[in-house]
């Protein structure tokens, strides 16, 4: 995200209908599928954000380090919710 005040990196994942998606529309579709076909209604969003001071770098080093320490989102996010991965 860019503004007059600087640049902010934002990464977002959704856990919907037992799946991990990164797109808003895919999350809405998975939610609809869960409601229509009786899937799990549990959903969550993981958002990681940091201000980027060097616009020449493709990603904020702190975010990259944090996500390396956090581990694979596909495993960690369902585990935090007490769910198994598909």
C-alpha cells in the first residue's frame, strides 16, 4: 500500500471452509460453498503488515523474518484454530 506518508506491506491469508486462500473473492466463494454444501463455517484471517522504509526492497525484511519464524501458513493457521489441514 502506498500513500503520501510512505509504503506499507500487507500480506493476508484467509482460512475458510477448511482451506487457505489469499484472495478476497476466493474467500467469499469458499464461504458460500460452506453454507450451500454444509462445509465448516469456521473462518479466520491472518494479516501481517509492516512499514517499508526502503522502497527499493521488494519486501520488508522484518515481515520475511517473522513469516520464516511463524512457519508455513498452510499448517500454522489451521493449527492455531484447532483444525486439521486438508
